[in-house]
C-alpha cells in the first residue's frame, strides 16, 4: 500500500516537472547553504588549529611565583624534572639577550636566544643546513651558534655557512662562535630583519653558553618550557606541577604556575564555533523559506486535485490514505531537493576550501542530519495541505469544477 502511495506521489511530481523543480529549488539552496557554511567552518577550525600547532601549541610553560618562594631552578634540577615527566620531548629554559654580530669589520644588531637542545622540538624550528646544538654542547657550554637563513645571508652573503666563525659582541665582551647550523626563517626572523633602519639578526645557542658569555649564573632560572606532542597535553599538565613541587621541595605552597596554549586553543575553537553557528542559523532561514514554498505548492496541488480527491473518497478511500499520499509527495520533493542540495553544497564548499586553503572534510553524521532535516521539512510543511486534502467533504469536492 505504501509503495502505491510513493508511486502515486512520484507520478504527480513528474506530471508537473517545472513546478516541482521550483518547489525543490528553495530546499536545494537552503540545504547547500547550511552545508557549505558548516563544512567551511570545520575546515577553518582545522586550519586555525594547525596554525596554532605551528606557533607553539605544543608548549607548556612552568614558572615559579616569586611572591611565594625565593627558590629558582638550576641545570641539574631541570634535568631531574625532565626525567620524571612522561611523554615529553624535552625541557628548556629560555634566556634572551641582545648584542652585536661582528664580521669583517661590519656590525649587525642581534637577538640571541639561549636554551637547551629540547627547543629543536619547538614548532617552527627546522634545520636547513648543519645541525642543532646537542645535549653535550649544553652541558659543556660550547661556543656554538645556529643562525636563521636571513642572518646567514646578511652576514656572509650566502646561506651555507656551517663551519664559519662569528664574533659576538655581548655589551663589550667579545666571544668567538662557530656556526653549526642554519634554521629556516620564521615570521619572527623576517619581522626582526625588516624592523627599523638596520636589521636585527636572530641566533640561538646553548643557554649555558649565553650565561658564560654574558656572565650570569645558570642557577637563577625561574621558568622553563616543556615541549610535547599535543595529544599528551592533559597528562603532562596533570603531572608537571606535582613533579616540580617534589623536585623543588615546595609542595603545598602554590608557588608553581603551569600554563598552556591549550586554553587559547579551546577559546579559539569556541569563538569559531559561535561564528559558524550564527552564520549557519542565518543560512537556515532559506530552509524556512523553502519549506513555506513546499506548503504553498502543495496547497495549490490540493486545490487543483479537489475533484480527484472527491472521486477517491466517494469510492471508499480513507482519510488516512489521502493524508499519507500528500505527505509522501511533500517528503519526496524535499528529500530529493535535500540530496541535490547536499551534493551542490559539497561541490561549492570544496571549491571554496581549495581557494582559501582550508582543509576539506565531510562529517558523515552531518550528511545524515542534512538528509533527515530535508525530509522532516517536507513532512512538517506538508501537514497542512495534506490535512486539508484529507478532510475535504467528498460531495463538495465532486461539485468542484
């Protein structure tokens, strides 16, 4: 019986192809608009999260609150902490100093970052030539340095400068350094090189070497960074504070601060979700317009087929049969429009993602929801005309010309 209803509904739709297509057009536009917004929103979130990873989203910062403790980290304590935290790539304090690079009687302003070998795991650090400084370089405070591509080309005129020597003027104290590696330029390297009239060149070396040259103690460190895979953030955040408190002997003092960019990631996700939801709701208004179009056309269809309905009811057709037939017609219209809109939405969102550089992913659950929504719209907006058709008086219907 239900198969007959479907066949009858399809026959009615095919007999009015132009009107049926125009009815589906509102659903097609609405579904494709909502789907496009949601897919682009997911792609935007994936792209933003990827960018966050590339600027240090896999870094956890640990520091001591100087108002609650006068203790600081030394090199041995940092190594002990590193050995006692699982699932990390390494730990490194970070010291930043200024100065000048001197080469062939020419001087360049420089910005020196001192750290341990663990910073090679930091996002954005990519070795182009040579190597990064090692654990042994850090332990022995060797006079080695890595330069950015911009720094290497500015000082020497070419990029492959591994093995060359360079003089660092540390506010009057000069030190001879050996270039052991060249790192790929980051946005910070480029920005510093272009800032002001004279470029500021970037270099990195063991923090013990920086301490030796600039003459300060490595026992006075108040903070460090933990480098890890983003999948291990929760576990590391849960254990880092406890390990640091145990090693430093300050349990219960609340002097250890642990922070992560994960909170910023979550905030970014929340903002993007809100933006996507608002735009999707606006796009969904077109679905409402499409549903009203379905109701309007189905009402017209009932008016046109009033005499047919009267004949069927006079021959014994039940009210439920008439209701089911018209609901089937509305559901088929919107289901077909939903499928076409879904395919069109996939195509449009794919093209947009390719143009703007977002990742393109299709959530299977989203597909199911779209199909269900499109069918539900047909049922919801088809109820009024279907009930109107089912409740027609057969005698009055037969009198209709």
